[in-house]
C-alpha cells in the first residue's frame, strides 16, 4: 500500500506542470496569431510570412506525433522480472541440485526446449504462513513447473498434492530430497501422464457422469478417483446365507489407508491403499459418489446389438443386471449338470443367491444373450476381483457350438480394455475345450496355470494389439446393428 501511495504522489507534480505548459502555449499561440494577422494586413511580406508559418506548423505537428509514439512504446515496455529487488535468474540453486549441474537447451542457444517429465507429488507441510511459499521457491529453483495444486487440511498440517512438469534429468529421489529440505515430510511421488492434466473438478464430474449412466461404473470410478487402490465389495450375507459381519455406518469410516463405505445394495465397500493414507477430502469425494449411486437406483445402458447366427437365427446381446434374475434362473434350470459343473466347478447350493451376486453391478458387468422370442440363453460376466478381472461364461446346452461364447468373450475383453485393465483371467477345467478355444481365439498372449484339474488362463491386454474383428459388420437396421458370424 505504501508503494502505491508513493507512486501516485510522485505523478501529481507532472500533471500540474503539464497543465501549466499547455496554458502558456495557448496564450503564446494567441499572441503569435495576433501578430501574424496584423503583419499580413499591414506589411508587404504578409503572404511569405503566412507560407512560412504553415510550414512551421506542419513540422511541429509531425515532431509531436513522433515524440508521442516514442513515449508510448517506452511506457508499454515490459519491466524486468524481479523478486525482492533481484532478477529471478540470479536466485542461487541449492548445492548438489540438478539445476546447478546442467544447462538448458535454450541457454546453449539451440532454441529446442529441454525434455520434461510429469510427476504427481504429495507432501505434508506445516500449517504456517510461508511454508507453501518455501516449497514453491525450491521447485522453481529446480526448474519445476507447477501445473496443478490441491490442498488437504489436516489436524497436524496440510497435505499439498502437486502435478509437476520437471526436467527429465531430475529424479524422484532428488525431488523428494529437495522437498524435505524445504520443510515437506511424508513425501510421495509417482510418474503421471497426460490424463492427469485434467483439473480435479472436471475429472470428478466426469466420473460422476459415468456412475450416473451405469451402476457398474462405481467401482471403476472409485479406483480412478483415488489412484492405485484395491476395492472389495463385501455383501452383508455370504453366498451360503451366513452374515459376514461387514456393515459400515451410513457416514462411512476412514482409517488411515482404509476407508469403509456403506453399499446401498447391502454390505460394505472396502477401499485400501497401503502406500498412501487417504485424506478427508478424498473420503468425502468417494462418499459423494456412493451416495449418488444410491439415489439413482438400479440402471444399465439400454443399448443392444442384434446378431445373425450362421443358421439364420437372430440373437440380441445386451447388458443385464439383477432385474434379469428370474430369466437367468430359468436358463440355469434348463442347463445340464455337466454344463453347470464346467461353469461353477461343482454343485451350486443356492442358485438364486449366487446368480443375484453375479448379476449385481457392484461386482462387475454382465452381458446377456436372448433369442427373438425373448428367452435368455447365455450369460457372460466381467467380475472385479480386487486388482484383477475375471471373465466367465455360461451358454445353454442347445445353443453351444454356435459362436455365442466367443462373441461374449470378445465383448467382455473389450470392456476390460476400456476400463484400463492390464489382463483378464478365466478359471475353468482342463476338459473345457470350448472355453480354451475361445480364449485362444482372442489372439492375445496367454498364460496357463494348472492345479489339480483346474485351469487358470490369463490374457494380457496391454502387451498386444486388439485382434481383427471376429464379426462382419453390416448396415444398421431398425436402430440396431446386425452382424453375421
């Protein structure tokens, strides 16, 4: 405030002098004009004097215009950047830091920007004035650009979460060491990518939109919101009918690296992140997503595809949920004991309870195949299993060996890829040649594990391109897509 007042006071004498000069010039111009008028009227050299006065007036106007433009450029020239009276480039770099050991490409005159890396960093600083400024000063000395910053107030300090663009030569260890020297503690860093450049409110709104459109998106939205974490959905009653003892309160529970949220469908959502404690802000955001899911109720996308089998029969592939329980149970009853044994690896005691679990969007996504008459003849499940993803198929006996299983499996794998899964696995028996053939038809790298007759086939999704389409696309008809196997 003192500097502003002083600068205003310094400009006032300039304005008064300017006004006095203009007033004096006005009186001088009047006197000169009167003298010239009298000379022209009474003297013989009047016309010459008039021409000379015109030339002088034009020259004076040109000089005034040139001087005004020069002053305008000088007044709008950008001032040199200073920090506390010293240029920013004169700030000394910490000893041993990469900023003191390297020279940028621009300084060498090449004009090519230096290679950079994106980092996510979280650190805790004291809740005192200047603590964040000290940390930002150190980052500036390291040539680190702060792209986004979030603050999470705690009882014993403030957690600051940064998205940084740093020189490629700056290692995570050096970044953590300099952060600790600036007062940061419990520092955590990991590589980021361009998807993290989206600001947090936009990202949260996008996750809320996905959750609103599809109930099965809630576990995936929580994973993307909280970073690398493990999510378990524990029902209140087990598949055998016994209480599990898991029932979180309505407001949820936050315990350092574990949060427990009450599942509106019954049971508890348990989210674990051992490498980094959750903050109250993250807990509030996760709870808001769960509350949104509870208010919207059951919902699945209504899109469906019509396919034509080789013999000419049409089938419809669509999403399914717990509202299809009766139709799924009817298909179950039509399946043979061998088909059910290959799918469940043993007898199913309570089919209704088990199918209700499989059809729940809390545990994954389900695709259903129905005939033109509306009868359900096949189910495909994409199940979230902690950090892993399982695929499972059940096709009614009369509809096997027609390519329905391969079609369902390909769609489930495509869903897994869209959600960012690195791999999917299928648990079956070594005698289930149909499931083995369907997995091999994916044209993905496969890993096989056999133990006591049980075969686990894992397909790695990130290490190979998607295979060519197994279904020949035709023109849409009556709002649905037709295909021929």
